[in-house]
């Protein structure tokens, strides 16, 4: 949810109440560098606090799949059921994904598919024979392509980069017996095809790879007719390869589909080793893991070469296991290289945006990639006015280039799930590797990237702000000092609530992916004098605290004591509520039993800890199952019912804190409000009624407690002014006699 929840538990301390907009001016992390004063003022006006529970829900809903948030891997888990509770869990990648592999980068080119395709020359017959011995394809497709090439003499083959389209073109000519085969220079234009063929008089097979006709000079049928006439004079053939979506006019291209990586790997292995060895190699778990990724034919061919060396004892097993990651790193480095085949800057901006919004709505990713493209243009040439094409690259071509895919899935919103067209990398590691490469391998891009991230943090959409945080978490895992100084600390000291919340999420997710020293940072901020950094630390404790609950609670108790010591007569209500909210999240986390024991043990330490404990406990009692469903089972009540049935420690701990909350004048009203809500839910749920009926007798140990609860049940109104619910009379009978 992106707005404060109605009925959020207020802290028991009355008096002060501050929104982020009441903070003094001066925001180091604002988007003021990108917007005028009017935009900044509007940004402050729409800045609204969000309670810790709903903010945690946004973090779980919108974090990228690569971080596996909420899946129970580390510090969440099943006590209160799935991700209904407060802890954040996840993380399933090794450090090499974030810091880089320790293996040499392999040349991924294979015979017949080298980058030298831009030059003209004859393809050696030995190379063609070698390719033929390892070539795999859909034979029905090859047969159809051969028939068309034989009839028309010219074949236009459309396929993505590194799908084996060039090798397929060579094999088509080889199977036709059109030799010798010559490659034509890549800069040959459509209108120059016939003349170029005339100049290659000795060849019967011609290949023009990666033809890129311009929109103002598309490949036309007349160009092919002229070329076919020249080819017919010498009984020759021509195959052209180009990208999907290339500029064509009255030309029908044949679609080339890449063979499966498993087939390519097996064919190349059998060309290197005997059948028995090949079978053993294909059965290795490292090979299974490799084939589970969406690897290109060239990567499968290179992997076969490495496996051959492994079988010969030339490389270690770790090298084999690392190859999948190494090939991904090589691909990412190719994307961001500057050479004659490098991608357009707009394509690079889209790749970065897709890394940040992997698995998010495609339209949103494209929209924000254009914003990054503007910033990158300004970095390259500050004097140039940034230009963004209104109608640019086709979505299919864009995703094919990025080795990504489209799919339909629900996106969580504050109004409920909404079906969206989404985009994601085929390899879930790609986003992490790409962000690391851009941040550490291309530091000149940092100013634009930081500016972009600040704009994302100021966006009104929870998904966008969460992905800004997750992106910075990856940068912090790679280079913590720079990420802290350039991004996280400016957010943490911002006067705007949403910037500080992005800092909270960035630190939480950074800890989730094993970035070192995050707890130390939080401890330092919590003990420091900056109230904004202290706020960030308190929020973050509630999210990562279940991993170290005793230390987190000790830090929160210390912060509460300092709060009361610094202003015993004028307590900072905002920070007090944040402290209670952190306790609430911890109490509903996988560490709930430990947290409950600690809360009960320290309840009477002093007033600060007493208020902190009861504020967090009452807040936790408000939360219900199914994302705080209006009439869902209260989480704490369900916990008590299970503990009572199993004689667990919570069967005594929960009533103990309930009695304290009802007896304390600072929390009595809030506690009675929660009990009233429970009774209304019990009126709709038999299971809840039984649980409340079991709890109520444990809350009566004195005449005052009996009088308080009986008065509530006798006088409480129904909803919308209706008469008291009938369940209240039934529950009244469960109270013990005075």
C-alpha cells in the first residue's frame, strides 16, 4: 500500500505529531537538481508518511525476484504463516554474482561466427566441414529454407543476434554445394547488392551478415531481383541475415529459430570426445545447471570446448561450474563496449532500466529508461539538448536484444492486483551482473545513474521507489563506500519521508544480499545525534531485526531511553511511533517467540521501555491475515489460539502484555479499541469467536479488569451505529465471576 493505513496504532505517548514536511529545509538527496523550486515544493506537499507495516508490504510486493524477498530463506519463516508477518527474507546468489567471477573470460566465438564477419573474404572449406560436423537445427526448417534458396537464389534470414543465423546461412550454401563461399562486407547497402555480387566472380555462394537497412533505404524486392539476375548468370546463391524488425519493403524474410542449447552442446561434445565420455559429461550437475539457463548457441559451443578440456584434465571442476556466470559477464561487457558493433546509447539505457525493473511492467521500464537516456546524453555532451524518439524500437526487438521476455502477470497495487504486461531477463542473474558492471566498470556513467536514482526515489509509485532501493542495494554490495556517500546517506538525511524510506529499504535489501557492515551502520545511526538517520535506523531494525532479535530490541530500547532523556516533557512523537512500529514488525516476525519473551522480561525496566513495549504490542494486535483484510483473523489472536492448544509460552506471554496494555492509562483506550475490533470480527467468524472466548478469561485477574472488560462487552455498539452484536453477549458469559 502506498498510503497510511487507517487505524494504525498510535504510540501511547500523546502530544506531538510531525509529518516529514514539518522538518527544516535542506535536502541533500532531493531531486532539486532535476526540477525547479515549484516542483520541489509540490514534492514536499505530496510527501506523506507511511506506517511501517504497509511500507513493509510494499517492499515485499515490489522487490525484484533476484532478491527473493519474503520467500523464507533466511530471517522469515512460518510461525505466523508465509509473508503475513514482518520479517524480510531472501537471497540465493553467491558473492561472485555481485563481485564478479574469478575465472578467465572465454572467447565465445566459434568457427564460422566470428566478429570478422564485417570483412569480405572466402570461407575456407575446412571451416565449412568443421561447422557441418557440429551443426544442429530443425531439419524440417532447414529443408524448407533450402527449397526456397534453391528456387529463388536469394534468401533473407531474420533472426536475433547470436542465434546461429550466420552459421545457418553458411550451412544452407554448403548443403547446396555452392562453393566456394564468400562473405560480403557488412556495410554493403541494399542498392549495392547486385554490384557487389558482380565483383565476386569466383564465388558461387555469398553471405551478407547483419545487413542493417535504414528506414529511408529499406531492402526492397527490386534489390533482390537485380541480385538474382546476377546470381543466375553464374549459378550462384546469396543468403542475407538481418535482425527482426529490419526495414523491408515487399520482402518476406524467413524466420530463423535458434537450436536448443542442449542440442548444440551435445553435438559439439560428440565432435570432441567419444560417446561414453560425452554421456558422462552431459550428466554432470554443472551441465544440468548450465542448460537450465537461457544460453546462446555460441555459449553452448564454448562450453563444449571447456568440457573437452575438463575431460582431458586441463581445467578444474570449479572452472566448469563458473562458466555459466562467466558467459553472462562476457555478454554484459559486450553490451557496454564502445566499438563498431556497440549498441546505441538508448539501448544501453534500456538495459540498465530493465536491470532495475526486472520483472516489472514493460511500459514503466521503457518510460524510465528514456529518462535515463536523457541524463546519459547530458553526461556525454552537456551542450546538447537531449532528444528521445517518441516512437522508437519495437518491443520485441528490444527484448530480444536484451535476452529478455514478455509475459502477463498480476502487479500489486493499493487497489488490489492488476494484470500487466511485464518484462524480465531470461537469466535472473543478469540484472545483478549488469548493475555491477555499469557501476564499477563504467564510472563515467555514475553521475547520470545517481541523478536517475534520485528521480526514482521521488516518484509517487511504490514500485518505482522500491526498485530504486533494490538497485542501490546491489550497488552497495559491489561498492559500499560509494553507494553510502553518493546515494544512501543523502536519502537518509532528506527532509522528505519517502526519500528516507528508500534509504531504509536500500539498507534492508543490501543486508539481505549479504552486504557487510549494515548492522554496524544502523547501530551507529541509531546512537548518533541526527534524528533523520536515527529514524532510518529504527525503521530498518524492524525489517532486519528478526535475524538478530535480541540485539535489535536492545538497540530499540536504547533509542527509546535516549528519546525520553533528551526530551522528557516534549517527546518526539514521530520517532516514538517508529520505535513502536519496529517492535510491532519484530513481534510479527519469525523471531516472535524470542521477541515476546524479551518484551515480557523488560516490560518494567523503565517508562521508556514500558511505553515502547506496549505501543508495539497493541500495534501488532491490530494486524490481520491476508494483508490486513478488514475481517481477517487477527495475527496475534491466531498465534495465541495455537499456543494455547499446544501449551506454548505465548499462551502466558500474550495475556500478560494484554493485561498490562489494558491497565496502563496511556494505552487503555487503544487496547480497548483493538478488543472492540476483535469482537466485531468474531461476529463474522466462529473461529475468531472461539479464540476470543479462550483469551478473555485470562485477561481477568482483578475486579478492575473484570469491570473494564464487562463494560466493553455490555456497551459496545455495532458497526455504523447498529445495536451491539450478539456475540458480545455470548463473550460476556466467558468472563469469570468477580
